[in-house]
């Protein structure tokens, strides 16, 4: 099916604002449901209808679902470390917010559901070799527990309702427009600190490997699978980068004299998290085109512009 009107939950946030803009550019109507706890009304794509509300609120969800034929569900509290401090809220938003969406949608009208999941559902990998979707799930954080539960709620109930489902497990997403908080998005955090003349911190020995994928590639994956590919897919770049290598790359680009601090490892973090992306390539032609080395420029410019604007405070203590 080709969706004509898509509900993007979390559409005022980082990935949601990119996805909304791309859907509008493709000619679909977009409604955004966001409680603006992290996202801002200013980030909502021009032309999208904004319903300000919580995914756990049935009336807000019903209003947002009006006339919609597909859902891209991105709203969540996006923090692994913060999910230990705010585990109740995290689980409530991800698990019950998802269940609320599923119970409220009309399966005769909504003909596709895409759920944003995460690499945080996986068990740690033994090495930096890419892992497939068949890798064991054993979340190390409340955030990952919530995402796995949301996958299971959707898998079971949407099959029962006859609504096709795509589960997309995003890996570490970077790009312009990510809200700066101390916890989310290591590239945004490092660059913000470096551009402020502060020292970024690596937790642990820095040899943990991550898969950094550009938000444009994630957006292409969301749109490429929407209405087309049912199933569960990793969306990453397919390449691993250690945090030590990342820190070297970022300091070289913006502050070669900066020092990088080291602190003890934090709970909940996977040591090795690199996506095997062959399933997405085969199912819907997913081919990331952006790279860490080439495409940091836009992120640096975005953060510089935000730092020269009036001071930004994190929207809530994540
Ligand atoms: N950024 C990444 O590296 C990454 C990696 C894996 C998975 N994901 C997933 O992708 C999705 C989007 O993440 P993002 O990076 O854009 O984060 P984000 O924080 O920028 O966006 C999430 C949006 O959801 C909204 N929100 C939070 N709780 C809500 C609630 N109860 N009701 C309504 N809206 C609510 C926030 O205001 C925010 O605008 C999330 O589901 C996240 O778990 C992101």
C-alpha cells in the first residue's frame, strides 16, 4: 500500500522531524503526535498537523489518528542511562503508550504500522562483527526492555487485528537536529562539548564498538519499508567504529588540542553493537549512502548555530 496520511508519533523530535519532512516531500499528509517533552513545535515539519499530547492519552491518540492510514511510531524516552533513573516513565511510555496506540487505532483504516525499536533489545555481542536480526535479545537496560515489550505487543496484537507491521531496530543515529542532553547521541554530546571548549568523556576503555548511521539513511529506511516490507529489520550503517576512533575523528575535525576524559563504564551499555543490514537491503533495497567521515559537517554546522543562539537547556532531566 502507499500511505496517503501518516501519523508520526514523536514527530517533533530528531528522527521524527526528518521522517515527517520526507513523507511530506513524497506527497503524503502528516499528523504529528508529540508531548513536546523533548521535541519542539518549531521542529515539526512545515505542513504537518501537530497534535500536542501524550501517546498514553487515549483521547489525544484518537484525535491524532483521525483520517490516518499508516502509523510511524517513534515517540519514546530515548535514553539508556536515563532509563535507569526514570524506569517507570520509560516503560510506561514505551510499553503502555504503544499498547494505547494499538488499542485505539481502527484496523479497517490503518493499513500499516511501523515501530521504531532499537539495538538496545539485543544481547551483547562477542565481537564487533555485525549481528543479524536473529541475534539473541537480552536487553541490558529498562529502555531495551521497553522496546522489546513494544515489539512483542505490536507483533502479537497487530497480527491479531490484521495490520501489517514493520519493526525497525535503529542503531546509533547521528545528524543535524538532535536535541542536546547529557545522555543521548554520543556524536552530538562530544561535538557540543568540543565546540564549547569542554572535554568529552569516554566511559570504559573506549574500545566498545558502535554503528553510527546518518539520520538521512534511517529516514530512507523508514520510507522504503513503509507499506512494503513486513518484518523486523536492523537499520544501521553496517560498519563498526570504536569510541576511541570516534573521539579521534571528532577532535581532529573541530578541536585538535582537546583532551578526552575517561570514566568508569556505565550500566546498560552494550560493548559491541554493529548492524548486519542485509535483511533490509534484500527486503526493500536499503543502502546507506552517508558516512561518518564525510557527513559530520552538517552536524557540526547545526551545533555551532545552536550554540550561538540563546542558551539551550535540556527540556527535562533525562
Ligand atoms: N537516536 C538514536 O540513536 C536512536 C537509536 C535507536 C532507536 N531510536 C528510536 O527512534 C525513535 C526516535 O528517537 P529520536 O532520536 O528522534 O529521539 P527524540 O527524543 O528526539 O524524539 C522522541 C520524541 O518523542 C516525544 N515523546 C516522548 N515521550 C512522549 C510521549 N509520552 N508522548 C508523546 N510524545 C513523546 C519527544 O518529545 C520527542 O519529540 C525513538 O523511538 C527511539 O527509541 C533512536
